[in-house]
């Protein structure tokens, strides 16, 4: 079986991917820097003992060289995550996400002995690069809206409006050929990662797939990191006895996909697919709906704060069109959200939880006053 390098393999999506690779008989090498914001400087207790672990940073050539020895495929998941923080730590996000990926391809370009062993590269891209996506006006054609103007948001008018008639428009599933807007630094860096991978795929002749993840959730997602996925942020608030804080009116729609389903796609992509592909369920749920499901699963009866505030860089609605996904990977049975959230809540009962949302909010209001 192929030896697979998983960058970020001690993290949330990465560790589940490592588990599945090991289960399917692959030799697995992990390169991870144990990001303090996520791991608090400690190796997590869920690491698979049958993988080889290298503590290192994707920004540094020597760490890549050590990790790439005798590797036949790369699943590149390592990176800095989170929209808000990317505004006030833009250089870090660019250095890690763009610089780290560029370092991989610089090595593959200059080291033919390493490049010759690698048959496939899978990279983590992001749905956030789409921005506002695609909408249908009740009276006009579909359109790709610009970012909602601050003047509109300050009036509490949250929905995307038709540019021709001003009526509220209906969101549609986002296809891979939707123009990329990248409304925040994080999204810009993830789009850059994707374009680097695609460009070098053509230049070096390495089969490559960029997986545009929608909102991934499930066990092992950090409940200490206020810049992680919204599901984990809400859960850490509820588990700490605090009200989840919803921006705008809480009606934003998002597409949530269970982490083990994503791991299966990552591993399957080693032998199927090329180019850029959405990874979601195509079934959106509102933020208010997610809080309600989490609250029911916990039996906590804590209602969210509907803030009426907006954040720069946020879009209104998004969910995946799965036509290309199904064409590539076939019809897929996704884990129902009710089951996935039960697993997440069960795991969270023994996980370390530090509700850091208020810290993040202080930073946001300091750097991004609205």
C-alpha cells in the first residue's frame, strides 16, 4: 500500500483521516506543529499509535524534507483556520497557508527524486472562498452577488437582494464554477492554496484534487479555539453554561458535514477525482437551528443571544451543489446531523473545554469596530 503523508494529522480532520488510512493498510506519516491555540502544547490522547509522527512546521524546508521521504501521496490539511483572526493576523495566515504550501511545491520542483515517488496530492480548500455564492431572484435570473454593503447591514437588512429589483433573493447550491470572491484574508489564503496546487499539478504532472470543505463538525474539534468551526464554538458556550452568540438574526444557512464523512472523502480522493470539488451534504441548516439541536442534545435549555450585529468578511448563506461530487465519488450516504451531533456531544463530555469566545470578541471589537 502507498505511504501517505498527512500534514496537520494530529488535528481534527487530520486525525480521523489518519485513522482511516491506517485501517485500510497504508503506512502513514504525520507532519504537525501541535499549534498551541488548538492543542495547548500537548499531544492529543486520540493519536493512532500505528502512524509515524513528526513535530514540524510546514513553513520550513527541513521539516518537509524529513516528512516526504519515501512518500507516495500527500494529504495536505495543515493550516491556520478562522475568518475573524485572519484580519488581525493576516501575515501569519499568509505565511502558514500560502507559504507552507508554496514550500511543498518548491521542494517538489527542485527535488525530482522526491517528486518521482508522489502519485497524488489532496489539498484542503474551503467553501469560504466562494463568498456570497449564487442566488435566484423571484422575478429575474440567477446571479452572483457582491458582498453585502455595510450600509445595508447597519440597517439590519440581512438578506441578499436582487441588484435589478431589490427583492430578497433565494440562495442556491454553490457549484464549483461559481466565481470566487474571498471576502476575508483566510478565504484569500485558502484560494491561493488551491490555485498553487492546481498550477503545480499542471506544471509537474502530479494528479491533484482540491477539496472545498463546507462546515465540518464532530469529535476532536477543539473546544478551546474561538476561531474554529461554529458548531464547536456553540458547544463550548453551552457546555460552559453560557448563551451562544449569533450574529445578524441567526438565520444564516450553512452546510454541515460530519468529520468521518470528510475523512472518507479524503482517503477516496487518493484514487478518484481531480481539480476542485465541493465537500458538503447539500442540506443547509440555520445557525439558530444548530443551536437548538445542540441544546436539545445536551438537555441544557439555554437560548442564544440574537445580537443583530454583523462581522466583516461574513457571507449570508452557503451550501454545496453536489453534482460534481456525486459524479466523482458516487452517491454518498452522509451521517445525519442528529446522529453526528449526538456523537459530538458524547465526546465533549470528556474533552477539555475552555470557552474563549469572549476573548475573541474583545479582539474583534478592538481591531474591527463596525
